[in-house]
C-alpha cells in the first residue's frame, strides 16, 4: 500500500469521524434537559455553602453553559502545594534498596 492510499484512507476516516461528531452534537443540542426546581434543589444539596450562595446571587445570572470546578482553587493555581519525591528517589535517581 503506497503513501497516497494511506493518506486517502486517513482522510476518509477523518471525514467519517467529523460527520459523526457533528451529528452527535446536533442530536445533543436538540434534546434539551428540563430540570425542575426539585431537581435543582437535589443538585444544590451536594454543593458547599459558598457555592450555593454564589449560585443564589444576582451575578449568577451571567453564568451560562459553564463547568465550574469546585476544588478550592487548585486548578486556578490559588493553592500552594509542595511536590515531595517518593522515598525510593534519592538525588534524582531511583534506589531499589533502602
């Protein structure tokens, strides 16, 4: 099989994959999820009080379609943490016998 055939096969696979992804996105957007106030209450019960207060504020009306990470600021880089090497790593090398 020459390189031209391989490129055509790769292009065909990419086109089929792209078409499937577009179809999946269109299908997902056409079926809206309707949550009742009771559903939202059940979801909010699992959240920390600070997050519930934030969602209850007037500013929360501007949050649309977002994934909000509740990790104490770790992903935003607000937490400081120290990386500690395992006991078997000494001077940058793995040591089998301690």
